[in-house]
C-alpha cells in the first residue's frame, strides 16, 4: 500500500495498489489544525509526508506546522516532536524541541544502527533550517546532527562498507554523506556539487535497492550516480 498526503484536505490516505481504493488514515477532511487525540477527531495541517514504522505507527510530517505527529495502531494521535506553527532550532524532548520547515524524513528501523534505545530513529531534513535532525521514536528526543548544508530537499539512509549508518543529504548545491562511526560520532563528506555534473539541484534522492547507487530525481530527467 501507499500513504498519500492530501495537503488541501489536511488528511492522509492509504492507497491499496491492487484495487486503487483509498482509506482515510488520519485527519478530518477539510479541517485544518494541530489537535492530538483520537484519530477520528485529531486534526492535521497540510501534511507533507507520511511513513509507516515496523510497529505499525504512521509518522506524519507537516512542513508548514513544523511538527512530526504519530498515529499509533490503536488510533491515538500524538505529537512526536515540534510545536504546532512554531519554527525554530531548539533541541530537546517532544514539544520542547522546535523544527524549521521540515522538508523530508527517513526512518532507520535498525536500532543497532540508530542507537536510540530500542525504538529506531527518524532523521528529518530541514529546508529552511539547513540542518538534519535525529528524532528518537522512544520519547521524541530531537538532536541536531553536525554538518554544514544548503537548503536541504531530501535525505536517504544506507550502511557503509564498515557497517556504520550513513545519511545522504541532498541540498540546493551538493550531495553530502554524513557517516556515523562506531563511537557514534558524525563526519561529513561532500560527494559532488551539481555544477560538477552540469545540472541543477534535484528535487529528491534515494538509494537503489542494492544500496550501491544513489538515484536523483530531477524535474525533467533522472541521474543515477
């Protein structure tokens, strides 16, 4: 199935790819807001991305509201991190942390790699904030990863040849790799600048199924590198 964000109606739908039927996951159609609670009444504001965890939680990012919300399998909606409508760069737990127009997120379910006490980790890219943040799925702790970036549009995760977690960060000028070593320390390497390949910055990037290549999507064409 596919999770589809309906920005105009402030909802998330699940699309059955066999029947192409749509089922409402969360949000009250046509009602904008940031209220937590039972999924039937909880409101969302222009959801921009949704992903599902191995535990069956649906994580919903709202760029305009600067939040990541969680819909659990029992139908409860809570705010994992961020404060509705308040952009910022504060680290902390849950609503004490602030996000700045998050643009993309990637989930790392392997807790040995993510290192967040058993719940996996979410990594959130901020376009306006020009940062990458880690979010614990256990308690919503937000931490800013080291690194210098431009306007970040997308992020994807992989495993290095040494078996360590690495993130590929695509901004408006370059593609960067940030690698976490066995001690949990991060280091940044710029792989290439978009002027080097005579193309504008792509809108999205992801790893190939074998993890050996990064696929970049452009408005009119694709580059595989």
